[in-house]
């Protein structure tokens, strides 16, 4: 099980009341919410291995160099808010999350110059057994692969009711399998990531083009072929988008060859550092959220 950790603690931060506070009055809703998510996930799905994948760089320069608008709006929003890319009451909770995961013995992996998505992509590609990716980010649908038993747990209605996204689910909703999702995303674009897409091509049209021409390369070949059945406007828009389409796949596709540090993915059966954990529990009022995680780990 691979956790898109930031996606989950953001969900916890905005979904769990900030009335959950430390003895000093600091909000701990993201910390406790993430612990609640982990205990529910382990209880419901019983993974043997679990890795909390993190963003060592949420906006890698190599992606920005290719598409300068990549996540630009998030930088702008942070500038307007006068803060970092995370809300100011969430930022102080992130080091606490890291300390708690480390004390529990849950593997936490981030790599300089890469996003959590890239760590997840690399681990999912290397895995020899079934993989469940837990994320609220549709970008990771590109890793879904029924043949290799790679699925996404997508918590649209909460962790307890997370949708299992496989190739069949993607075909039903988007008309493409996981292997084609990145091509669809490149054509469609994604305003939330600052990806412009191709003018006049939304999700439905992108799906139709991939279904007809196989993949992004096939769509571009059709645009360059005067004998293809593309409408003049669609052909023109695709050809005009050539500079974007030259680089979009590299930006949209998650990296699958990230140089990972050594780590132990095995889900612990007891806390790695009980004394540190007890200190954190007292300092941050982790209460039943931590108790439940420990119970699930020791009784599974």
C-alpha cells in the first residue's frame, strides 16, 4: 500500500474539525486525521507493506523548465496568502506527522527533486505483487494496471468508502485504461496543475481521439496526415499545440526510475520507538487516534 501522504493529510486537515488541539492549543486535526486514515486502511485492506510517500519537491524545476505554468497558480495563491503552499495551521503539523510515522516505524520516503507521485510510480513499477495506491489525485490513475494488480483507492466519499479504481472503472468513466490516462490528461489539460491542454479538446474529445488513434503519438500522427479524418479545426489546434505536446508527456507522466533510498516497507507490528511515541502523544494530544493505530498494528 502506497500512501500519497500530502493528499491524505490535506483531506484530514479540511475534513477533521480543528477543535482537535494540543494541550498548548495548536491544531492537530491533520495529524490525528491521518492516523485515523491509516488505522482504517490497515484494518480494511490488511497490507503487508505500507509506504508513506512524500513530496520532497512539490514543484520540481525540471517540470517547470518544460512547462513554466506548471502549478504556477499554487505559487500565486501562496504569495497572495503571504504563506507557503500549505495553510499556516497545517504547516506546523507536517513535522509532527513525520515524527509520529518515524516513531511508529512506518516507512516514509521522499526524494529530492521529485514529487510523491514519482516515488509512488517507481515503487508501483518495481513491485512484484499487488499494489494499492491511496490518493485523491486523479493523476495517479495512469498507474492502474489490471495485469499487474495495481489499483488506486480513491477516497471520493471518505477513506472508509474509498472507490477501488481498476482498468474496468477507468474504461467506464473515461473510456480509457490506466495505460492511456496520461495521454488523455495531456490532451485535456489540467487547470489545477497549470497544464493548458490543447485548445478545443476537453475530456470527451480527448477520449474519442485516443480511442480512434490509439495513443497520443497516433493522434499527433493523424494531425500531421492530411488524409486523416480529423476536422480542420481539430487538426489546426493539434498542430499549433505541438510545442506543448512535445513536452507534456514528460511532465504529466509520473517518473518510474527515481533513485530511492534504502528503507524497510514492512508494516510494523509494534512501535519502533515507544518512548518517542509516548512523548509525542502527550505533547500533541494524539489520544484515541494513536491508540487505534497501535491496536490495529498489534492485532492484525
